[in-house]
C-alpha cells in the first residue's frame, strides 16, 4: 500500500513545483514593472530638472542684465557653463536610471530561472516517487 502514498507524494511534488514556479514568475513580473517605473521616474526627473534649469538660467540672465553688464563675455560664459553642467547632470541621472533598470531586468531573468529550476526539481522528485510506487507495485504484485 505504500505505492498509494508515493503517488500522492508525486502529485504533491508536482503541485509544489508549479506553485514555486508561479511565485518566481510573479517576482519576475514585479521586477519588470519596477524597471518600467524607474524609466518613467527618470523621465519625470529630467523634465523637472529641465524646468528648474530653465528658471535658473532666467534668474542668471536677469542678474547679469540688472547688474549693468551686457549679455556677452563672462555673462555668456556663465550661461554656457550652466548649460554644460546641466547636460552632464541629466546624463548622470539617465545613466543611473539605466543601471537600475538593467539590474531590475536581470533580477526578473534570475527569478524566471529559479522558477524553471524549481519546476525541474519538482519534476525529478515526482518521477522518483512514481518510480518508487512502481517498485512497490512490482514487489507486491510481481
């Protein structure tokens, strides 16, 4: 009668493997969604930065012009330097966002691999239990 328990154990192993794979698939989906949110956050951050930079440049121009200096020479150099620094800051923000997205997508891939491993391990256990049930039947009725 132990073959009955072995068959039940095989079914349980199969169910556990499918469950573990589903959990890892869910984790992968969440990581992919986080990557999308990171991209959208980057777009928002860049837009907000552009707005703040535009305001800064306006304030700088106003300060230069109200000081009695013409918008040439050192005044233009200040505006140009600010623009260059703004581009560098945006590039850094975008780079950091891309790194984070890449990490999140890698996390998703790893979760899917873990799910496949869990499914394969469960399948091996299931086959082992069925083999044990077969041996038990052979001994009992063979």
